[in-house]
């Protein structure tokens, strides 16, 4: 499958079946911390990049593999906690995302989430479409326009005040849960002044949860690294009001390989959207009955379709095609 993957472990959503309605690195931001590299196609135009019926057919096939089972009701390898529209770019650029959400709700009794940068919530049509989800997870990495431009590097048509206002309007109009993420990058948005500015914005958006995150996987820009522990503690003190969650730790859990006939396809499908630590790659390869796991990993690297990168003392495996890194 090209547009649906997983389930994969998520620090916020448990076991998540990912739906990707956007081509690789097609986005209206080019965030310095993005784990998929720099944006190759920056656009603010909504369109159907893939036929929506094809996306829906892949979702149906994936749900058939899992049996539509909720992970909370069992412990099978294919079971899921959420169906998540997340993409290899910004999912709300998909013009048919509202239709897809409605169709998925008819297929399976599992919560639906949308992981978005929140940039298009200033549009009434996007707010209406996302209000059909159970959970919407926008990002707000800045409290001022200048910092917003430095860290998120938005499309020229996107203004900071419009983005924030869109989140405020979505809060007022929608009954779905809003789980807002703040990604902290050392030297950009981690000062006391910047954190206070972010808090002033959050007070008006009133998210149900606030997730404090840091770049735990290799970022688009090598200098985009996490703040120190003292600064993260300061962020909790400033932003914290009882609903702040720290997700700066590494995720745990298994990556599903159901539907894959060989280890190469399974690993490449996962790391295209979700760079993996080396131990995660090895654990996933162990599920296949192959000879030497390290030989298989070496073959994947020599094929030129994936590479390993060291980041903060750990080895990660990334897809090569479409990646543009410093």
C-alpha cells in the first residue's frame, strides 16, 4: 500500500494506523525540526494529490488486515487505537480529507485523529472538515510572528496571526478534542520570553492537552537540537496548568508488518514516513524468517534506498528517496 501504513507506535496515540493523503514533503511549512527533511514542494493550494477513492480502498484493505479491532480490546499485532491522518506533509492540503474522515467513520469503530500543523484552520472549510474527527493535533511552536518564521518557515501566504486566530475559532466551533504540540528547539523558542509568548496564545486557544516535544529524530537542519533539561523544566513551569504532557521521550512498541511479504518492503514503507532507531529496525526484521538480519540491513543500505544517520548518540535509519538534508 502506498498511502496507508502501520499500525506504528505513537507516543500520543498508542498504536496508530497512518493515512497519508499527501506526496512526500509536500507542505506549506518547512520546519527546521522536521524528521522527513526539508520541504521539496511548498504549496498552500488544497487539492487531491491522489484519487480519494484509492486512499479509501487502501484504508479498507488495512482495516481488513486488522479486523477493525481496537487495540484496547486485545493485544494482537495488527490492532489499532486510532486511525490517523498524518501524511508525509500537511494532510489538510488534501481537499477530500473531510470526505475521507466521514467514510472511515462508517468503516470502523476506532477514534479518528488528524495530525496537522494547524496552518489552514483559518479557513472555514478546513475547520468544518476537521470537526468530524475525534482528536485534532495542531502545532504551535511560537508566540510571535518572527519566531514563527524562523522555526516553521511557512509559505509566504500564511500569516502568524491568521494561524492563531484559526485555532481559536476551531476551539469555539468544534467539540472534538484539541491536543496541541509545542516543539522546542534550542536557541529559537526556548527562552523564558518566548515561552511566555507561547503561553499567552495558548490561553486563548484553550487546548484539551498540551504536548511539549523536542526533536528526537534527525531533523531537517542539523543545528535544530533539543534544549537542555533545565529549559524543558522551565517550559513545564510556564506552560503547565495540569494538562501539559511531556513526550520528549522515545516511543516504544512494535511496528506492524502485516501485509508485507518481505522485510525490505516492510522497513522501507515504515521509514519513509517514520525514521526508526536501529534497534527498532532490527526488532522489526526479526519478525521475518530470514538468515542473517545484519546482512539484510546491509543489503538495504547498499541498495541506496535507505541510509543510517547518527543523531544525539543514536543511530537512525532514514529513507533516501525524496530526502533533502543539510
